[in-house]
């Protein structure tokens, strides 16, 4: 196994509290095989209690009790941002985390603002690189001008920090995806007295893969090979 594969296996072991022998790890060549292997390893300690359903009812009750949202309007396909109070979002989100007694995903910028920040950052960095190239190549300026892209990176970071007050978007946005994210963030705590369904375990596995190797969640279909399709050595 390559270094990436070893680190991924170690992350699975840490997250699920299991040991994966090298002989078994070498056979886990696709996403689907990992799903089945880990689920079967922990199946004996799991009950039929559906943790995602438990969290869904807690979120629905919280929004109903605190924001006056009708329970009938909240389902797994709802956008949680539309159900969660917009006014004083940061304060209310912190209260929500404390009431749920779990770690919640950090608030983010809206998709439009994130795209704008990405464009600004790319323009600053690429633009400064082009300027440095022109000055050093055609006007004999010092090679130190190649530090300009570093300044562009720093400026982008500063702009991002200035946008912190505008980080009020809850991600993932769909209630269903948000619940799976909660399970991934709080796996050990939530499973101490409760147990996960197969789909919940798969969602945690996928989140580990996404976080570790930097692929998109949509890429993680069961037939995907770690080496041939996802670039894991």
C-alpha cells in the first residue's frame, strides 16, 4: 500500500475504533468494498436504532420551539437555512449547538460570496504572478518581484478574515446532508449509547474519504477504485 492508502486506513481505524489488518486493507480496492467491510466489522455492536431519525426529530423540534417553524414544513429535503432564524444567526447557531450538546459544522459564506472571494483571490495571485513575470523578464527587475504572489495570497486571507461577519450560511444546506455531517463530526459521542444504520455508517466513511484525499462527495460511488479513479497511491 502507498502512503495515502495507509493514512486513509489509519483514519478509518481511528474514526470507528477498529483494527484493519494489512491483509484486509489490501483487498479494499473500491469505495463499495470499504463500505461493506467496515459496516460488517461493527455490525455486531449495532442495534436497529436509527440515529439520523433521532437527530432529525431533535432539529425539527428545536426549530419549532425556538423559531416558530411548523413541524409539517420540515423534512429531510428542506433547506435548513430557510428554517433556522436568520436574525442574529451566529448567536442562535451557538445556542443550537449547546442545546444539542454536539459539535456543529462552522457557518460559511454564501455560495455567491464564496465564488466572489475565489475570483478575487485567483485574480490577485495570478495577476501578481503575471506582473512579476513581465517585470523580471522584459524590464530586468529583481527576481524578488516573484514574491508578489505571496502578497496576493496574504491579501486574499485578510479579505477572507474581513468577511467573517458574513459567514452565516449553514452547510450542508439540506437537512438530510446536514444530519450526516453531524454524525461524522460527533461519531464517538453519538454512538456511545446509540447505534448507526448502514446508510449512516456509509455517510461517515464517505466524509472521511472526502476530508482525507480531497475528492468531491459526488465522486464516491461504490464502484470507484481508489487507485484508478480517485488517485490514491
